[in-house]
C-alpha cells in the first residue's frame, strides 16, 4: 500500500511540475504586462483543473453556483494541506490568493506567486501592513480574495481548525463585501502535512457555503463574521469526518 502511494505521489509530482513548465511561458507573459495579470490568475484555475484531471482525482464542488462572476467576495477556507492551494484554484477565477511568504521562495513557482498574488510574512509587522494595503487595493480594482484565516497550517488536532485571525474579516467590513466560508473536507487525508509527501487517491470535496455579510459596527461585525465563518466550516468538517460518514462514502 505504501509503495503504491509512493508511486502515485511521484506521478502527481511529475504532473504538477510538467504542467507548470508547459504553462510557464504564458504565466511569464501575463506577469510582464500588468493589465494581463488577471489572465495569469485565470490560468491558475486552468492549471488546477488540468492537474486534478491528469492525476485522476474526482472533484466534487457543492454549491458553486453561490459564486457569481460579477460579484466580489473574500473566500475563507480551512487549511490543513498543501493541496488546499490548487483545490481553491478551482474556485479562483481572477481572485488573488493571500499566502505565506515561504511560497515565494519556491524556485520559479514562487516568482509567479509573488507577481500574481499576495505573499505575507506574518512575523513581520511591516509585511502584514503591506499585505493589508495590497488586499484592499485588489478589492478596489474589482478582484475577489482567497485566504486561509488560520494563517497557515497550524492545527495540532485535525480536523479541528486553529483559531482564525481577524485580518480577512476586518477587510470584509471595511470594503463591505461578504465572506464566503469554504470547507475543504478531505484534503488532509489526500495529502497530509506530515512531511512524508504521500498522496492518497480520495475524491476531493469542496463545500461553498452561503455568504456572511458585515453588519453593525466594526468590532461587532468582525467578531460575528469570524465566529460564524469558523462554526460553519468546522461543522461541515465534523460532519464529513465522522467514522460513520467515511464508511457510508466508501460503500457508495
């Protein structure tokens, strides 16, 4: 079983790398022309779809119709696995990711990420401030935002999430746009963050939840949005990760 996973993982890594190399000239072109960077972000979505198709992973996205192309949102998802980024790429459209600065250190990919998206060093007050500025600027230019409000892969008790940070919810209040909770139900089982990098074959499940709108004054709105977003995602994680649910899914 472990040998099979290792072969599948090597194949997945190969597909990821080769597909990126094939698309790299197009990424570089969109980076060099600022007005075209939105097309580079769309290309991220195409890359994600090609990747999951080529590694034979079935993807189920529930309630995708909630996302309207002409609307702006902040999509907030749980973060337990490095595969979360390509999975969220399936929803991205022209949205910008807010991700850890360590992504920017990955050769070639990091350059693309920094130019098309927003990288934040959470240990740096200056970087956090710059990230906030760029996030608001992106919203002012009509973009949506994808963020993992835990701030990284920090949970020690998966599928129980770590605490959410305030940033996304403060931006949602200031710009008066809704938060969309997104549950990534099984990514921690497909590619666990255990340093072994063993990819498992299991259908990807994404649940898009109803929008949460900012209401009241800033303090009340931020606290309410953060609490509701956390509860909605955690409840879905709990429901999808019970032993009985896994058994029922396996027997279908």
